[in-house]
């Protein structure tokens, strides 16, 4: 299942609290990428927030995987999870009227 995960900072997270953990965060994100959990990883162009496309069996599995990120473990960020399904509209193009 593909899952869209959108980062959100937690309330009260100070900007300087992130810096000591960014290298470890990148390492863990790379591990999740190499494991096939993170398929795509972006930053929003309009604000500092990560947007991830994950491949997991469920939203729960996605939550469990991203809970291993150092910034999540320290309560600095969280994610909104959106399960995705294939677009069904193209099938209508093949149906006969």
C-alpha cells in the first residue's frame, strides 16, 4: 500500500532543538529508503516540511516505521498519514457505452 506522510512540527518544538539530530535523521531515512519503506522523499517548496511516499502494508506499519526517526522519537515532529489507492478513472475510458 502506498501511503503519503506529511510532516508537521509538534507544538513547542524549538528551532535549535533539531540541529543535533539532523545527521542521525538523514541516516535513518536512508536506511528506511534502502529497506524499501520510503519510496520518495521531498521537502515542500513553500515551507520546511518533509513529504514522503511510503510503501507499507498498512498505515499502522507506516507509523511504526517513521516512529524510528530520531526527530519523531524526540517529539519534535509528527506525521499525517494518508493511504493512497490507484486512480480508477482510466478504466472508464476502456468501458463500452
